[in-house]
C-alpha cells in the first residue's frame, strides 16, 4: 500500500507539470499506480470488503456462555448450525476484540494523601551478598503515606513476632503513629477473609491498640493500594543495595537504618517536590503521639536447666545464676533475653550476633562461667583446618582416614592435633606419611610410629644460643647494683630434705 505522504507527493508533482514517466522513475512507482493516484487526487481510497463477516457482540457473548468458553465448540455451532462461514482465527480475533470472557480489571480506589491518615507495611525477598555469600533475606518496610518517610530492616525469616518487633521499633523511633496500617492479605495479621471482609487475628488487634492504630487489608489483587511501599522497595533495589558491601546481618541493618532515616529522609521526592523529613515535621500535628514508654513485644519459652546450670535456647546455652537447678521462663525480646523463675528475674542477656551458635550466654555484668554445658557440641573444624594447612601430606592423610561424620571423627581429629602439638613438625609429617602408606587409622599405633622414628633418628635437643646483649639493657644494669638476696632461709629446708 502506498502511504498517504507519497500519494500527496505524486499528485503535487503532477500539478507542477512533471510527466507520469518521470514521476514513476523518481519515486520508484509503476506508471499505472501513478495514473491511479492522480485520478484519486492523492487521497487514500476507502477500501470496503464485501466478504467481511459481521457478528453481533451480544450473540457471540451468549454463545460463549452456552459453550462454557470453549471457542472450538462456538466455531462448530456457528458454521454447522447457523451456516456462518467464519475462520477459527477470525472468531478468536473477534472474541479478543470484544473482550468476551476477560475479567474486568477494576482499578483500586484512589485515596488522597492526607496528613496523618495512614501508614503502610509490606515485605519482600532480596538475595544479597552477606560476608561474601549469597543469602536470601526478608526486607520489611514501614512507610508514612503523606510524608513519604520510611523505616527499613532485614530478617532471616519474617514471622508474627518479628512483625511486632519491627513495628514497635519503627513507631517508637518516630514517636508517632497513624490510625490505620494498610497491609496485604498476609496471614501474619489476618485470620481469614480478604480485603474489607478480612478478620484480623485478635493477638494483633490487641498489639495495635497499644499504638493507637488498626490493621486494614487491601482488596485482593489491588496491591497498588499500597503503591508507596511497592515504590519504596524499588528505590531500595536501585539506590540502597547497588554498590554496597555488607559484612553480616548487623552491618546490613545498620546501613539500612542510616539510609532510610538520614539519607533518604532528607532527599527530595521528585514527583511531589517535598523532603520527607520536613514533611514529617508538619505531619506530626496530625499523628497520634505515642507514650514515653511502651512495653516491647516478647515470646515466652519454658526451659529446663542441666546439672551445670545451663538452659538451651536457639542453639546456644543460657547460664542461670545460682546453685539450684529448676525450670526457668525465658522471655525473648528483639535484641535480648530475660530469665525468670517464680516471677523473679535471674538475669538479662544480650542475644548473640546473627548466625552464632553453640555459645555460652551469661548475664550482663557477670564473669564468664567456668563450667561447660552438658550437651554443648565440641566441633573440631578449627583443629582440622590447622592440620590441613600444616602440610600436604597431612591433608592427604585426613582425606583418607576421616569418617564423614560422628563422634569418632571429632575424637580422632583431637588426638591427631594433640600429637601435632607434642612433636616437631618434620617428625609429625614423617609419622603421618608412614601411617598413610600402611593405611593405619589407630591413634595408638601412630604414636608408637612417632616414638620409633624419634629413637631411630637420634633426635637431640637443639643447642640454644644465648645473646649476651641482654647485659647492656637498662633493667639488667639497674639490677646489677641492687642488694644481694639473702637465701639462707632455704638452708634449713635443704637440711631437712637430706635427713
């Protein structure tokens, strides 16, 4: 088809007196086409298809319902029963054009940005590089709709207790709360139902009352109801995460706190041209001011103590002061623990950093307990690493002798490490090499090999060279002129020993 601009150019050249052949040669169009366009005065012709099939939308909609949406059956009824000759592809095109069977996508309600009206909460998963390893973490953001101020924190997993701790931390940091918290249809706060029919968990209703707000779920499929939070996660993915390095989870959350409350809070939002920190100062007059102190959320755990005074908790061991051994109640807060017995607090403990296990926890202000927990694991990864790095022969022997797992593996490593500390490294390497050659795994036999090789080699104690430069030191010269110590008091002891 010749485009409209080209048709107008052909007709214009003809009006200026250019011949048909010259126009055809210049614009690479056949002479017949040039003559036809001149007759049409450069206008686009109205092409009318005489064989075009017209179907009534209402009739096609009714057929769609009768056939339960099966287009092949609709095509059969039209061609066989009604005698309408229509291609299958044409029928599917008409159904798409009429939007038959397609659910109507109603947009979510638009809510104006009113100061102090609501805040929003949501979570998402991010794969981040922590300490050189890729880790999947759960990011949580709380967002004040009017002032656009945010609070961000990451968790290994996000449950109802973590949700309480996060909301408590963010709201107490701001000191204010809005009357409504918009959330998705998550089962962390929702008992059943969706949207306006959602029923909130009674536990979360009581929690929200302390801060003066209530949870409201948006309608199913209307995630844009909390578009501010969705946009916040996009900002995190494009502005916070790129170009940053994180040593551990604590370092990640420290940087996230600084980014959300300082850098991002004082950066102008392009669309609204407002600075979140300044807008939050204005919005405070419309928000509910929180009390000076609100009790932080906690979880209650009942644990027994072993004969050494330790209670197991989350892979670590909490030392309980005192000599009696009884069940204790451990209250788990966000960053610390409290141990109670019969309503009396026995101690407060800092939670260890993320990923730390098999450690002893003791109360603040007290010395580290000397006794070990009964069920504490005794890993040998450190000893094994030292042995493997000492020499290649030792590494090869460990690959041969060590069992995949179990107590025997750890005991064998400790015994090998004990021998490693007793003898010189060259002798130890020769001993291990000989044990590997004869495929020996018994530690007593390995020790006898070391003794035999030491006797046969006539090992002698090395001669120690003394550097007499010490006589020139100030401390030596000063002591040289001190009084001679009277050692006569030891003479009687020597006589008693001789008797």
